[in-house]
């Protein structure tokens, strides 16, 4: 693969990976999730913890939110695997590290990471350089979303079986898409085999976020615009549920971020809590 086809991952993906590593390095155990694989992939240099967006106090809520959603997804995939689901699809995979961190679960599945060709080529190269490699059960599926590529067709070409149920996950993506694009994705996934499960995160409108967290959300929107990846779509929970029902899902459920806070942070004594503002859609076919 030619070097010009390799592109560094988006800044948001890097930031999320570094926050997961910060959780391990600055927060006391028990850790909600242990993930320094993304840090090794990025290799940001010795001064990375001095970045303003890594400030352990000012960004603790974002750090908490990122590890909470990663743990929720990990638990969901583990439960579905135990129920006999054999396929796992990550849409907009970015620097997802589930395959490297949890091969005990991932190796029981056919795992498909769908992402833009350039960043995915970068990730493939780094996985090889670091010795993780790309095992036979992990399929990296390059899809040029900007060119309106048919991602389901490319998924099938990579070995995905549309006749068998799957877990499909999309985290940290919907805010960068138009509502029309999200609706199209929901319709595609609603057509998956019966028993498939989708988990998709979405950002709440500012007025629905806890007042204490509203400045942080506004700052995130400002930074996203400055980096050339503005937030295009925010959703009230009822609107997201409505879109999923209209797309054809058999069951839809809203999972508020507060539920993750209660589940994973209730017994912590260090004050670490995820910020509000990002919730999840959980939908089944």
C-alpha cells in the first residue's frame, strides 16, 4: 500500500484513546477499563500528558465518559457472544482496541472494523509494527464514506454473513453526520438478521445537558469546528428513538449516560464521574 494512502487518525479518535490511557495512569483502581493500547498506537511522545485537553482535573468528566461507554460496549459484546452471536461490526472504528485488549472474547467472533481507508491503513501498519498484527478473525474493512460507498456490500465482501445476527456498534460518530446520513445507516442496520443489536451514541442538545456540563459541551463543539469536523446533528432521546422505530427496529431503548455513571462509578471515592451529554441508543432487529 502506497504511503500516500496512509493518513493519521482524526484528532477526536486520538483524544479518546489518550483519555482511556489517562484513566489508567492518573485514576486509582479499580479502573472502569484498562486500555493503553491506543496510547501505544498513537505514540504521542513523552509530553502528551501536558496537553491542555489531557488536564487530569479539567477533563476528568470527558475521560470518565469515554471509559464508561467503552466498558458498556465491552459488556454488551461479551453478553451477546455468550448468547451465541458470532459477528461484531464496529462502524467508524477509529482507534478501537477491543481486538487487542480482549482477544479472549474477540477471537470467538468474526470482528469487522469499518473505517475510512487512510486512517485504517495507518492503524493496520501500526498494529503490525507493534507486533499485534491482524489475526484471521479481525477484518479491517476500508470504506470511503465521503464517496457514499456501499458499506454493507463491502462488509459482505469481507466475509460478513448477512443471514446471521451481529452486534453493530457506532460510538462518537453520529454528531458528525447529517440526520439523513444517520437515518440511512439505521435503515441499513434494521435490515440485518433478526436478533442483531445496535448500540449507537448520540450527543444531546445543550439545553438537555446538566448545567454544570454545558460549558464543556460548548467547548467541544467549538473545538470540533476549529478542527474541521463540526457537530452536524444533536438529538433529544425521543427523537433518536423515533428515528430508530421508523427505520424498522423491533425494539428500541434509550440508555442515558447517568445509567453508566451509576453502573460503573457508584462506589468510587475519588470523585471521578462521567460528564453528561452523550447517551446511547440500543436497538434490536
